C-alpha cells in the first residue's frame, strides 16, 4: 500500500491547484485523476478584476495562468443596442481545459499523479484508505475531495448535497465571428439584458487566441424550447433573448460546439468528518453568471493548503475537530456567503419586477452610464472642467 500525507481525489481546477501548492511547499501528496489531460467542458472561461486576480495570486499560480490566457485591454459595456462605457479591462480568457492543464503543468514532480478512479474510501481519526480502479490502495493522513459534483464517494461518506436552487441558471458557451468583415469593432463586450421577459442576465464576448468567445447566462428550464433552439439555430435564439444586439455588433455567425450547462445550486452537508475535506464544487456549486466560481476555488485551496494543512500535519491525528477549522475559516465563510448572495441577487435583478428590483436595475444602468460619461469627460475635456463634471456626475448618479 502506497503511503502519503495528502491524497487529492480529482484533477480539475481545485485538485490541480491544491497539488501544485502542496508540492511546492514540500508536502507529501498524491493526485488521483483518471484523465491524463483534462477534457473540454464548459466552466470558467475567463478571470478578471483585481479581487479575483489577487485570490489567484495567493495560490502562487498567477503568472502561469495569465501567461496561458488572452488579455483584452478594454471592455465595452452596452445595453439597449448602445455602448454605455468603455473601460480598461483585466479580463483574461481561456478555455477551461487549457486553464486546468496549465495548472497541472505547475505540479512539481514530487507529487505523483495516479491515472485511475477512486472507487472507495475508508476514513478514521488517524489514516484514510482510498481504493482505486486499478486495484491499488492508497493510505493518507488526509483526503482532499476535489471531484466536483460526483456522488459515488460522497454517498459512501454519507455527505449530502441538498439543492438550494434547482436549475438556478443555464450557461451557454460558443464561438462567434463577425459576418462580412474581418473582426468586431470592440476588443471585448459585456451586453446586459434589455427586459425581464427575455430571462437573460447578460452576454459576454471576449477573445481567446485569434477568435472571439461568447458566454451567455439565462434563467430558463432545461425543457424550454429556447434551449433546443440555441442548439439548432443559435443566431436566431440569441436574437430572441437580446433583440438589439445586432444593432451594436452587426451581423454575426455562431460556430463550433455549442455547450449548454444547467446549474443547480447546492451546498454539501455532514462535511465535518475525520480525515476528509471538500474543496471547490465538491463542497458547493457557484452560479457561473455571478463570476464567483474561481474566487471560491482559489479561496478554498489557498486557505486549506497554506494555513490548515501545515497546522494539521504538525500534530498527530486528523480528527473532526481539525477538519472543522477549515469549514469555519473566516475567509472561506466570507467568500462562500458573498458568492451565494451574488447568485441570488443576479437572478432577482434579471427576473423580478417589483418596484425594488426595477429600481435596482435602473440604478445599475445609470451607475454604469455615469461612469462611462465621467471616463469620456476625463479623456476629452480640459483638466479643470473634467474634474468639475466628474464630481457632479458622481454626486448625482449612484454607482452600484
């Protein structure tokens, strides 16, 4: 039986990042993952914003990830077929398999990867045993469960996955290109929904390599005829949920494999058990439209690998009292609550028609519009006049 301190089950973003962090810290670890290369799937396809990049930085993987991505220097914000702001951008685009395989490339050779499935687990206050599909057993002080929504091992551990919001949202990923011209006018674009009846949060278009990638976030049931239409006649389906988009970006074609991913929001229960912790989607699912998925992964992994595991390995045992410290980590709790709040706020501001949510929509719109006017004023007006104009705009228009 092979021995290690940490056995990581699952080589997606969370598991691979954990393996890289632990390996760099000199911790004895094994990564268990059946795929030699992560296969294509629709998940996170960009990282952006200073907060998200700062969280990535805490994993020590910032340079590798950003070097593998395509950076767009400016992003246009638009609604009702018109541009409301052009702002500097920190967006970095990539396909999810590129992201995961890049992170795997940062795992030191001291961390062994076993290409097999974990099919059984036995846990205790001291050491844990993982049975593999190749017949081998692994003994570890701690299991890091990073296998996403997979339920087999969770069922063995009696870890529940109650759904908080069924089919909370649907994410759509596709390649898009201008029709009849070489390129789009914008370097990157976020186009916000025009009306609640369209059940659409927003569309984001951003470059990956030489092409343009589209991520669309909608609130529909999986059997909605629109979902079928998006697969068969994607341009017409996109026109249906964003009718004034063509006015801004011109004619376009959607090509390649159109990926559609419904999202149930869930959060695991009965997780405080000896010898095992859950990270990333294995613990709780994010809403992709809220853009918080990688924040949760980077926070989980950074806190677990840089704070808790070193402390746990310094003393004997791996009882539930140690594991509870990770789930009570203030930074993890704060990030989880923030992500859940953003998921429900985005859905409500997209769909609800009460006076409160109507005001929220218009405040967000005028806030972005005000920022855009101020940005243009700073660029075009004389210095003193620009300062006065910007001050008046900021005082009169709340930015939310």
